[in-house]
């Protein structure tokens, strides 16, 4: 059975997740691919965002929310997170911050500051 991971991308300025993704690759491979696209000046919205952060000396970070999920679990958790997060630059999300998102950001600050 093939398993997947769910991850977020954010910066060390406000720690607000801007991208929610899933992949069957290992976490390090996912972020390496995202960074490679940005360094190749790809024109997708995530690559542009990453380059904008780097241009402003802001670190881009990556955090795995869930690992070793089935396709059904991925659908469930992606839907749940999209109903929690605001400000995602790709896909559906909430219009304003939720309590769960605020707690996630506080936790990310504790881990990555």
C-alpha cells in the first residue's frame, strides 16, 4: 500500500502557513523539489512566493503535519486543514484565521524560533 504525507510551507517572519500539500515522497524530497523549482525561477505561485521570501532575507520553512496516510486519510485531513487555515496561496481555505490555526502558528513559533 502506498502512503502519503501532508505538509505545510511557511516563513519565519509570521509563521502563517501559505501552502498545504501532500506527497508520497519523503518530506525532505518535497521541500527539495519546492526549493529547486524556486531556484529555477519557475513561474508558479509557490515558487514566486519562495523567491520573494528569499529576496527579503526571510527563511522558508516546512513542517510535516501527518505521515504514512492512506489516500482516504489524505482526503480527510486535507479537507480538515483547509477548513482550518486561512491565507493559503493555492487551493481553498478559510477567509479568516481560526483558533486552531492560531494555535498551530504558536506551536510553529515554539519549534522553529
